[in-house]
C-alpha cells in the first residue's frame, strides 16, 4: 500500500467523486479539492455547450451561475489556444472579462485556466483557479493539466447522465 499522502488524498477524492453522478453534486467536490491542493481562493469549472457556443458553470464560488460566449474572456482564449494559460496580471490582459468581477465585487489577482478534453480530444470545458498567493507557476500548470485529465472522464459521464435525466424528464412530464 502506498503511504504517500498526496496519492491517498487523490484516491479518496476519486472515490467521493464517483459516488456523485451529476454535475450539480460533483462540481463542488472538484472545486473544493482543487482549491485545497493548489492553495487558490476560488475555482470554476466551465462546461462547453458547442451547439449554443457558450460556456456555463453551475459552480463559481461566491456567485450564481455564469454563462458566457465560448470566445469570451480567459476561458474563451483557453479554448481558442487549446492549451493552459497562466495569467498573473489579468486586468492588463486583453482577454480578461472583468464584467464578472464588476458584478460580484470580487477582485481577480491571477488565473490559471486549463482546457478539459473529452475522450475524443474535443474541449468540453475549462477548469480555472483564481487568486493563488504569489501567482501561478508552470508547476501549477502541470498539476492542473493532470487534474483536468483526471476529472475529464467524470465530467463526460456526468454530462451524459445529466442529458439522459433531462430527456427522461421531458418524456415523462412533457416539460
């Protein structure tokens, strides 16, 4: 048995995540674990709707649901470039979408933004951490790439589960 506490915590996180099949249940667990491990203040997982060309999150710590066009902001730039972005001075970045900070009163000091790929290598979302003391480093990016791969299968399955539930509800209740 591996006595490495990091691997043990990751395994515990994985088991907890598997017992929560919907996005509404799983996203808070993902956010909590990512903040704990990274030291970031906030975490958002944006889910891509390629039909509507939007990104939405049911969880953005401290705010209600956020929906943006898939080309907007740092998340949109992450999709466009299909690679991790570390922005340690967002207010001076041309892609930063500060309207959310303006609306919520939150001040974003730094952002790590990582694309989440599905099993077909299509981007299904963007994983962001905000406000890590002393900013984000290339080492943080390596962790986040690993973590995005780790959660991608869960997100792909949860999206399918949620779509099936929505279809079943429409068929059963006519809504």
